[in-house]
C-alpha cells in the first residue's frame, strides 16, 4: 500500500510527469483485453444477508493473492579493518517477501495489480481463493500509473466484470476485496467519498493518475485489489492510503486501468506525452515567496499557473516557453489549475501540436508545443 504524507507547496509536473502503496512487505502476448459485458440485475439477497455478501461471493473467486520474493545482497558488518587493507567485505543474501492483491480479467489468466506489488520481484506466485497456486510472469509494469499485468497459465478461470468509473458519484456503495496485512480475501464496505482527486491534492505528484477516494477500509496488502460497485463490477484498483488518516483510501479508476493495461499487454510499457515544465498555481502568498527566493524573474500576478522551470531540450524548451511565463489557456481552454494543463497534454498526445497562451511580462504570447514521449530517466526522477 502506498502511504502518503501531504506536505507539498509546489505541484511539480514534468508535464508530462506527473502512489502510496498497499503491498504488505515482510523482511522481507497480445491477448485481447476483456470486453465489459452488461451485468444483469442481481436477484434480491435473502433477508438479513444485505447487498454486499452476494457481491463478495460472486467476485471473490476472481480476487487473488500475489506473493513475491526478491533476493538482496547486504554487506556483513563487523569485519573491522578488512576494508582498509583492500579485502572485500563479505556479503550475505537476504530474501525479501511481499504480499499484495490482484484480480483476474480474462479466463486464460491475465491479472491486474499494482506495479509496486511486483516491482523488483524474482518470483511472482498467484494464489486463488480456493487455494490453487500458479507461477506468474509480469507482462508489463508501469511505475507512473502504478499498474502491472501479470499472466498465469490457466483455462476457464473465474473473472471479474469491469464497470465505468466515469459514471461514479460520491456516496455510492464501494466494496473492497483483498489481502490486507496478509489476511486473504477480506471484504470491507464503504462509499465512494470523492472522484477525480488529483495527485497534487494527495501529495504524490510523480504519478499521472486522478484517483477515486473511498472510506472502505484499505490497508497494506490491499494493493492491486478491486474496488467494486453495488453491481459487483470493478470500478477501481486499490492503491494508496494517507499516513495517519482513517477512512481515506485511494483507487485508480478502472477506465484508466483499461487503457493502460491494454498498452502493457500489447507493448510491455506505456508511453506518456510530456512537455517538460515545473509549475505552480499562483496565490499572493506563493507570489511573495517566489519573488523573495530570487529565481531570476519577478512574478507580478496573483493568479494563474506559473512556469517555475523548463527542462533543457524538452518540448517546452524547444518551443520557447520560459520560466516566469504564466499559462492562461491551452488549446483555447482557460486554465485554472495545474492538473488541467496535464490533462491537455495527455489529450493532445505525442507529436501533435498544442497551442499555449501565456502572459509574459504583461504581454500575451502564443507558444506552439509538440509533446513528446516521456524519457525513461525523467520518469524515474519524477
């Protein structure tokens, strides 16, 4: 489980670039994505059972436990002067084990989970609710969205149904199933607390996802498990919690998951458009702080999206965007927050042109920028 501390002043986006994770750590093909069939209304549950139990019973067989292990080498302490005399300090190997969650989306064994659940793993083992165990191989993993697809070899496996996260509204029933703290197939209930939470709002600006917020209990080990609606459809992938908070968990919307998982299955990776700027939403207080820090330019406006810096040789740099520019609109759409700029970059796509209107020293300027694929090294630094 990604655990976040909220303490950021600036929204640093390598626009591109824009979780805390739920995996439990001890000492630790081109298969077609499933279509989303229409779900027939479920029959009314027996009196006293409630609405959640039938959903959990129906979906539970497709929710899996993902066990991982990786070997790390550590220097053995206590060898005194060996280092000074050129003798190599001995190393010992240590096996770290982790546990997370996932869910099966195709009858032949495609499993969705979080990237941090399988990151660096030497072995991946997928365990079904009935105890069946399968070796897994990672088809693709994307740290920017924190999503991964694992493949197991099976036939007629139980699968989930995928819903429509764009149709969600706060207050709807939310059900989480996973393996919190290693307790297999645990079911919790709550509501969708909010939709479209930006990465800047929850303090993890290195990701490129807007989150669903839920008060359904999510704990370490829930990472990669499904968040369900009342019809038993997956509407999100449980991913993050805020450290020290209760009833605040986050999930990646399933519509985002559909797009990214398809790229992971097909290409093994995801390409993100980026322009290469760091930016911040202006307020009078931030304006004062920036001017006092002497960044090489003076800010005269109290509102707008200020370009703090431009990455050398980035699309923004080649187009002539400058630190100190205040972005007013993109592709004719007024800009009120930094997240809207990221959305416009994603919408424009790689090698297409976006028109950016900026206020530069009191004058309006037009800048044409062509987003490019986010370089891997910048993805790691974000």
